[in-house]
């Protein structure tokens, strides 16, 4: 069943290329990115953040708290970029890049914390710590959302040209950080099973 959509997309692309229709038909209503960001990206991120937060409350693992906060960043920022897509493509691209970079750094911190097998945080203030961490992460996410609108912020996307070198550097850094964090989590998993 999973191969049916792949075959359908492949067939659609083949027909489009055979009939030379490339780029002629574009369906891009103004709020499409907002709806997709909210319904798919942010919803999944918030679910993972919620599950990680529940596990943090049960275990006190700082790695789980940080992982939860990484998913909060990667859930709040897409909502902002979807909102900005209706009037500022440059801000949308900047928000997506910065959100990915901040989320990757927090996830790397979680991987480092998990790799060194830290002692669980005491159970007496876990809810308060989670609340403060969540509030601070949402605040950081809102800074990422509104930062591209500040004067002097470099443009990461230029109309009719595409993304800039700065945007590519930010994405390269985020990918590198995700690779390092994933390697640390993979190493931890292979040791513990």
C-alpha cells in the first residue's frame, strides 16, 4: 500500500515532463504553508515534545528535557514561518533556517547530556523546571520568528535569485550538528540496546 503514492507521484512527474508542463501549473494558495506547517510539522513536533516531557517528569533525565525543548522549537518556528509566508518569503526562509539551527543545537545538547549519563534531576521541582524550560524555549522560538524582521538582519532569500550563501551556511551547520547529535544517540543506543 505504501508504494501506491510513490508510483502515483512518479507517474505524475513522468507525464508532466513528457507533456512539457513543468512549471505551468502551480497550486500555491496563500495559506497553504501555514496549514501544512500547523497540521503536519508542528503537530508531530508537539506530540514528541509532550511525550519527551512526560518521560522527563518520570525519570528526571535532563537529556529528555532538552530533547523535549528541541521539539518545541521545531514546532513553534514552523507556525511562524507559515504565518510569514503570506507576505515575506525572505523572512519565511530565515525563520526556517534559524529554527532548524536552534533546534539542532538543543538536540545536540541533549545527545551530549545523554552520552555522559548524567544523574537524574531530583523529583521535587521537575514540574517547575519543565514549566520554566518550556516558557524559555517558546520565548526563544518567538525571538527566532521575529528576528528576520529586525533592521539590519541579512536577507537569506532574494526574489528571482534564490537562497543566499548565508542561508546555505546556516543549513550546512544545522545538518552537521544534527549528524553529530544523531551519531551520539546512535552510539548510546548501540551500547545500551
